[in-house]
């Protein structure tokens, strides 16, 4: 039974609400900006929840003056190598790829991901580019998020 708040598109199910009123499977769509750090996706998950994140449109860049706009999959390897590597949050994944976190757990999303939440918390998303490197970024990507209770 979910006892924590569940944030869904346009509304909120408060603590103590029954699972029937919260639904056991829900989805939403949201835009994530390349110009900002961690952004709340408006989804609260419990341990064991399965979170499906899928790229649904938009383009972004980690440097609008030097590199092309890409999808949430990020840059191809030959371009990624030319970008300052210290700006990556997840060093093993390309610049410009979408990444996620729930509390301290980090995940690569890219163009799609299926994540099993290890702990309760709000899903946050961003571009794989560190806070100190955001000033030359531009664009945004839209994702569809589906969560199924465990």
C-alpha cells in the first residue's frame, strides 16, 4: 500500500490515500531543459516500482556554439570525445544523454530506460552535463514516464 505522496500530472494524491485512488499504474509526459540541473519529473516512487522512461521529442546541446543538437541519447562517440570530459556527471555515458536519479542512485536514461527503484523518492532528470557547464547549453527534451507498482 502506498503511504507516501504520489505526484502525478496536474494533481497530487496525499499520504494515506488508498492504492485504488492512486492507481497502480500511471504515466505522464514532461519536458526537461538542458539549461538546468536536476529537475523533478513530478513522479514519486516506492522501492520495487518499475519506471519506464522514453524519449518523446525535442533536441538539446551541451554547447550551442560548438556542437549540434541531439536527442536524449546524447552525442555519438566521435563527438563526445571532443567535449570536455570533466563536465560529465556519469563519466561512462555520453555528454548530452539524459540521466536520472532517485535520491543518491543515478541511472542512464538515454533514449529509453527501465529502472527498478531501489528506494523511495522523487524521480529527477537532467542532461549529462555538470552544473558548472550548463551556461552554454540550449534546448529541451520531452520524455514519457510510466510507473507500475511492484
